[in-house]
């Protein structure tokens, strides 16, 4: 039986919960850096299609595709010029349909990004709206007059540096942008804008997608009064003007919840669809709860609790568990340790310890947390953050703030497929971002041939969650443990599992309690266990 057949059979097994996404494992693909099929140095949809068997072989439930829409690529696809078109650099709609069909044949769901807070300034809506202050699209973006002295309408700052306002001489007004000037802010207070965005979602749902990740959705609405943001209290790292403000007026608006209810009503009209919000910022915890509470809002949300954490600690894991305690009509969490917006976890957290051991322990821990797990491409290989020299940087934030903000490029470099091939088998020409030499030895083909590799450990970790329903959707109870030990239980009754990890730098005294037997271990000596080495983990089940 082939890997493909095995994976499809496992993915369609009857032990999956009715809500497939609850406790699912999702694999994020960043299309520009996954696989280049046509030798232009940029990953594309046919490249993804050719490598879907690799994703399926991991045993994951779904793939999430970062933006592939038509775009001038000022922010590499998160500046959408046409929501219904594939950018030619990636392929076309037929290529997308082929991915969808092949993924479904492999038992994989497909989730796409929806970027609803802003568009590209090349979008037809913005081009039409900037012509005049009257007309059908005149109010589809956030426009405002200058203050009497000509300065911007408010003190709001953009994520990428400088004011969140740019003067447009054609309209004689400022327009708002929370990110780049080339990413004008949509006016989601306008029902017509909401309707148009829901039509976009309907277009992709009709095509067969299984769900959406809503990008930066807490930025989707602004205070119409354009009230100045107050300053944050002193303290903390500040590399941009954006970091000095409490962003309560240019984001975090209560009307977002009503829009998300409309999104949920639409997706619920299609069977088995999933919605997850990306929520960052100073008030992420409060916003994630609001966006997912009850049965009328989004299914799930994830923030940056782990993504921006400088260290992986028991305290951090307990904090996450407390935030998502599972009571009071609370929504369902999603967790990711790495993605395209944050430095890779191995480089942030290994801190001089064995990177391979750390990567494998982190994968098992992610599979044990209560919530939907998201694996970022390359995490299954244990890739560290890539080194990208200044003259090769592409990320506008990194370029503007270098070296204080190293940016996102180091997490976006090409995936290494073949160690002995040119550019690690990603492309036949120089890729858009360089291949880090440190990644070559971690290429897929080399790890496939090594049964002790991180790739094989990743498959084992994902299979662990599938084999144990308590890890997939069970309750979570944190345990008081000494030192750097992290301990918790998942599930109840016969499905209860005890999970213990040593997140520290020194061995910790610990032995399995009576009545429990080890069902999985990582970086752990064989029985009897008297101590857990650094980066060790064990999963135990009740005896009998």
C-alpha cells in the first residue's frame, strides 16, 4: 500500500469528530516558497500540486494556503488587487481547482486566506473611489479631510512605520492604511462593502474550499470619529511609532463581531466549513474571545502568544490553557508555534540546546495542546530561521526597521526538497529569497532516507493525536509541577492521557505514577523512567 493510500484511508476514518476541524492538524503552505514548477524562482500552484503527497504523508487533516490572489506583491499577496483571480506568478484558477481536487482525493481539506481589512491600491474599488468624493465606490475606503493645519486626521500609526494616513491629491483627502500605503483600509462599516466581501467568500465556497483564515481581522473596522489613540504606558521594546500607542480606535471595534456573524452564517450554509481568525496586538485575548464566543461567530482564533514568545516555558503553556479554559460558551482555540510572520520556533526557543531534539519535542507538545494545531511548512523538517543578508531582504518591515526588526524573510525562504540539487530542489534558478546553507542538510529527500529524522518524528507526532481522541478534542487540566516540568491531562475516563515535558536545560526528577503506562515518548530513555532529560516528553495512558 502506498503512502498516498494510507493517508487517504486515515483521513477518512470514522473516528474523526463530526466537526472535522476540532482538534485537527492544519499544514500552512506559503506558496512563494513551497515549490517552483516553472523555473522563475518563485513557488507556484503547480508546484504545490506536485508536492501535495508530501503534505498528505504527514497525516494532517488540512492545508492552509497563504494568499495566491492577483496582487502587485507590495506585501507579497496580502495586498489583493482581485479577490477572484489567481496572480499569474502562481498560475490560474484551473491550477487552483486541480489542487482542490487532488487535496480532496488525498483526504485533505483546503483553507484559504481572506484579507478583508484592506485591499491593494490597485484594486478596482479603490481606483474608482479615488476619482471623486461622489460615486458608487466613494465611501468604500476610509477617507478623511486634513486637519486645519494640513496634518493627518488622527494620530494613528501604521504597522510598517509612519502615519496610518496618506494624502491623495486626486480626492484632496487622506486615506487610511494600517499597513503599507499601498494597502488602503476598507470601510467595513458600509453594508455594501460587507456584502461585496461576503460575495468573495461565496465565490470560493462555491468552488469547494473548506474554510477560511481571516487575516488581521481585528484591524477590519475603525472608529468613525477618528479619535486619537492614547499612548501606552512606558516600557517594552519599541522599534516603530506604532508600538507607542494603545490601538483602541484604529482597530478593535465592536462592530467587527456583527460582521463575523454574517461570515459565520454564510459558511454554515455550506456543510463542514471552518473559520479561524488571526488576531494580534495588545488586546488579542479579549478580541479572540469576542470573535469566537457561542455558535454564531467564528469557529476558532489564534494569536501570537507562542509566535512572539522569546522562550517556551511551562508558565507560557499554562497561560494559554487558562485563556482557553473551555467554559462559558467559549470558542475553540488554534495554536501555532511558527508561521510566515514570526521567526521560526527552533531558533527562538532552542537557546543553545540540540535543535533536532527541540524540534521533535515541540511537535509532540503542539499535538498535545487543546486546540487545532497548525504546522508551518518546514516545521516538519526542524528548519531554523534562515539567515538573509540585508541586500536580499524583501520584507518591507524588515527593510524599514533593520536591524532592530529582522522581519519575516527568514521564515519565508524556500523549502529544501533535494539536498544534492541546485537551490535544494526548490527551483532551477536563483529563488526570490536565498536558500540558507543550513537548510540543505535538512532537505526532504535526506530526511526521508533517515528513519531517525525530524520528518519521521513529525509523522509520528501527528499520528499520536489521531490515535488518541483525548488529545484531539478532550478537556485539558494543568498540573502543578516543580522546576521546568510542564504537566497536564487531556480527556476523561479511558481516553485520559497524562502529558509531561521537561522544557528546561537540566534533567528533572520524575517517574511515571502508578496506574499509568507510557504510550509515546520523545527524547526520553526507556523504562523505568527516573528522570526526564531536557527537551524530553512522555504521554501516558491509564493501565487497563
